[in-house]
């Protein structure tokens, strides 16, 4: 027979996994083998609310919800969190007050990398000019490999932050010779090589907007050489989708994959699904039309219960 201390310890672990202290949520999402909330209350001789107060997991749930939200947003920036968090989520200020910790310490505590604080546009361009002078080159490859990584972000982050293409950035920093909008300045192979490198950064064939932001030339040069983005991708031997193409992975495939994970590990978090699933999270999110893992689990398990 388990002691009260063991019962409370197991309950605390299970509630943290579920991400809720509500009695109904526990009974709905508890793992196989765990007793019902009513059984726990009878064994301990107290009400559910008193049990929740006793195990005190408010901070753990706050941290779990924050980590999930930051992973969904794709940034640990405090400003991004307050701007993009789901309705009902605590503000960054409220979280810092509740945990009595700085935002940077909280992010580190949940195992994420604190966001780099970037200078405003004009200030950053001034220090970039000095950095390019130190490097002795305006080439993106040289900057990517030899920049002061503690002070300056990767090229992709830099272009997004400044909302400028690479060519615009180096021109603003004093580059004396920028490649002009003429096809004769560059060969097809040089453009193919650059497009492949840019696509590798994005993990897929770059879109026109991504190419415009990242190229050391201009999109006009690409257009003069290849005509369309489709022709450019063919030249790079990338797979080009046609209108007849059908999705390789269906929603049912995603449901089967998630049910397999559920049977092995229970109702795991967003980050754990990402780690354990053979299907990418981006595909799962597209098929279920939501970024909220709780909504995805609800649909998967609802269908399971109908079987």
C-alpha cells in the first residue's frame, strides 16, 4: 500500500505532465494505471482543492506552459512572447513576479537559449561597418564564419532584424562595389551555388522573398538567368511540385503516429512529440490546422475512444 507521501509525489508528476491541476483534466488525461481523482481524495481524506494546495505545483505548471509557448513562437525574446502569446497566458512581467526571477534566468532554467539583444537598426549598421572593416570582406560567407559571434547574429537573423537584403546591408556599411542588375556579371553556376546555400539555411528550397532577403546579388539577376523560381529549382535539381502532386503524409498517418507515441509514453508535450515523432511537427500542425498540442491530442484521443 502506497503512503500518502508517495501518492502525492506520483500525483504531482502526473499533473505536471498533463499541464493542469483541474480534477476533470486529470481524470480525462491520466496515464493508464493511475487511480481516479475520487479514489485519491478518499484515500487522503481531503478535497481535491486541498490536495492541489498541498503539492504546490503552480510554478512548475507556469514554467511548463511558458516553455511550450516559447517553442511554438520560435523565440525566447520577452517582446516576442508578450506580442505573440496565446490569450489567457500570463504576461512576462507576471511570470517574473510569480517566480521572483529575471526573464533571462527563467529562459535558461527551462533549458532554452536566451535571445540575443540586438541593437536598433542605425546603431547596428554603424558597428557592422567596423566589423566588416575588421574582416576585410563584405562576403556573406566570410561574415558567417569569422564574425564576432557574441556580438553579431547569423546573416539570416541579421537581414530579418534590419529588414534589409544582404546587398542593402553591405551598401549601407560602405561597400564600394555592389553587383548591379545585369546578368553578365555572374554565371548560371554561381547563382545555382548561392541558391543552394541559401536553401540549405532554410532547410528547403528558398521562396522568392527569402531569396530577395538573402542573395548577394538581386532577384532581378536570377529572373534574367532563369525566368521563374520553378526553372531555378529545376536547374538546382530540386524537386519541383506540380499541380498533380498529392500529399505524401495524410492526417490519418499523423493520427496513427501520435497514437503510437501515446501508447508508449502517454500524452506528452509539444517538444516531446517533436523529439519522438517520425513525422515533422510542421506537417502535423498543417494537417490539424492548429499549433496547440492540447487541441491535437484532444482530437486524436477522441477518435481513439470511438474505436
